[in-house]
């Protein structure tokens, strides 16, 4: 019984911390596709990612990370939790 309890605790811990171990790589929002942006950024799904790409295509490349809040649906909270994952420089 103790073995099952330990196994269950390990499995629960793995499920709980899996998102942390799969931390997304930074994404260059001036070069990435909508799918890459949606995968990399927390709280940004396909629709918001497509809006980011559309904004970039319409207005040119982003010149600051803060400019991302000009995209409809991207607010300060979304920017705050993703700031370290967002790149704008050419690589």
C-alpha cells in the first residue's frame, strides 16, 4: 500500500510540475508564425497569435515588447506573464 501511495504522489507531482519542465523557449514575435507564438506564450491561443501576426503584417515589426499591448486581446497581464519569453530582435 505504501508503494502505491508513493507512486501516486510521484505521478501527481509529475503532472503538477510538467508545465514547468516544458517551459517554452523564447519566441521572436517579429519572425514567428501564429502557431509558434501560440505554442510559446502563456494565455495566447491561436486567435490572439493570429492577431499578433496580422498586426505585424499591417504595422511592420514590433519595436518594443510593450507595443504588443496594441494588439487587440493582449493586455498588461498577458504581457507581464510572457515578458521573458518575448523577443523582438532580429536573429
